[in-house]
C-alpha cells in the first residue's frame, strides 16, 4: 500500500483493518519521510545526508514497537532506514538499536 505522504505507523494500524497483523515469517519496516512531508521535500531537506536534520521520536518509537511485536511473535524483522527520514540513515539506526536494548 502506498500513501501520497507519510502518516504515523500507529495511526495506520488503527485506520486500516489488519495492518497491524503479521501474516508472513518476516516483516520489513521502512521509515521513510517525516509526517505530512512529500518524498521530494524530504529529499531536498535532508541533503547532503551528513547529519540529523530533525529527530523524529514518534517514528523511532513506532519502529521499535513494530520490531518488538514481530520478534515477540517469533518473526524476523528487517528495518530499511532511508536518509530522508532524519537526514543520515546510520544515526537513526543507532538510536533505534539503543532503544531496543532498553
């Protein structure tokens, strides 16, 4: 399912029946752009992808919750982090990893 702009993952799960349910042996999470921002606007804002432009705590929290749910159900979970989410993909990955350890 594609959306013309991002909405919060937790909102999607409540709006779309079945969206919070895993049906396969693995799941993929891809935090992409800040809420209500087009892909192109996020791309321009994040260039040159060398630092965090803006931390997105809700996006990080939703990602962690999604991963924990998948793992609790015995499923593999993969996260594909895009530079356009916060500005530099390795930095949000580090933050999410730390949140998972807490």
